[in-house]
C-alpha cells in the first residue's frame, strides 16, 4: 500500500467528511448532505466575520437534523471548502493559515492522526480507481465508507468486462459510469438502513457491515448485487 495516496482531499471535487460524522445524519441522500454542507459553509463564514464560530454548533444542528447514532459526533464545522468539495472549514489550508480545529470536539491532533478503515483496507490501486472513477464527492464518499463494496464492484467490472483497470490512465467512459453508478446504488441501499453507517475502526467495520457490504451476499444486499451485475453487463460494449 502506498501511504502517500490521500483519501481526505485528493482534489478535483473529491473530498471526504465521512469521519467527521456526515453520514450519521438519518437521511444520507446527496441532496440532504449537500444542504447540510452548504448551510455550514454559510454559517461558519458568518461566524468568522463576527468572531463567533460557535454560532454553528452541535446542539443547533441536532435540533434541525435527525442523527442515526446518538454516540457519534457530527462536526458542525464541515462544509464545502470549495464549491464542489467538502472538507474542514477550520483547517489552516482554507482558513488563512489559522488552525481552529480545536474548536471542534475532535481537535486538530485527532484529526491529523486519524486514518479511516478504507485507508488501511484499500490497496493503492483501489484507492486510485476510487479517486479517478467517481464523478463527485458523494459517490467518492460511499466508496470510503464501505471499502469492501468498492472492492467487489471493481472485481465485478474487471471480471464481467474482462479487463484490468489501470488507475494511471484515462478510463473508458463506460468503466467510470459503471463504478460511479454502482456506488450510488450502494448509497441508496445504505439510506434505507436504520443503523450507523460508518465505523471508526477496522474491527467495528468488519463486524457491523458484514451483512451490508457487497463482497458477501446477504438478504440485505442480494438485490443490489444483482442490479449492479446487470448494470455492468449492459455496458459490455464499451
């Protein structure tokens, strides 16, 4: 595994706030999460102007949004750091060099040192495929949240299309479309579940997502696995 592959902010509209608690919202559709991030960007920007970052805080967002797990923190300071890229609004790279992350429960030290299960589970090749073969931050984040489903999707694309995806080159549109749309199907499945969706450690992820992740068929994911296989088959003439 190449430790230099960044999953947090790889660029080109890809950015991740999964470990910040974004997918702890009850509704994890793209529209609702985009609304959350947009509101944060506006409110935190105003808070900086009036010198009161806590105009947006955990209690205020909890009164607006339903959360899945009451023990999982949802950071109020994640938002769109660029027009199409989610990230930390208090990070020095987007905050005039000032690191204000200690205003959050997590703090800058924890944010700096944490690596999600996807970072450790995914191979260098799989990470690069995720970065190159997703259209936007949302499908990208689904791959981060459920890396074993991403792995299964890549295996299905390569197997059914009888190809080897080489991450360093521009991919055919059909390959990118298959991976992106398959991840969106995973996102729709996750949105139907009434349980936490992100786990901070590998053991927790393997334990709690074993019935959901597509790498192993279950009553929960059987239909989605079939839909994804049909999607790929329909793109065999790429």
